[in-house]
C-alpha cells in the first residue's frame, strides 16, 4: 500500500465521520446510555481476557520489557 492510498483511505474515514456526526447528535438519552453500557462491557471483557491470558501464560510485563530493550 502506498502513502497516497493511505492518505486516500484517511480522507474517506474523515468524510464518513463528518457524515455520521449529525446522526449521532440526534441520539436519544436512552440510546446513548445503551451504547455507553455496551462499550464499557466490551472494554471490561477485553481487559479481563488480556489479564487472564497474561496470568495463565506467564507472559507479562517482563516479556514486553525484554522485547523493548533488545530490539
């Protein structure tokens, strides 16, 4: 992928964000609360998955520390 392609994709993302903005501004309080709850639940699930995998495999901060300092 060239730099021009990357910039074109970034422009598309920005255009979509601008297009979707007004629709999000019209969301009801109920919809905002539901989206907020679901996003927090997903973040909590992802965090617990990472912590569980790190604990069970023993690959924790020491591994990351070693990779950073040996590269």
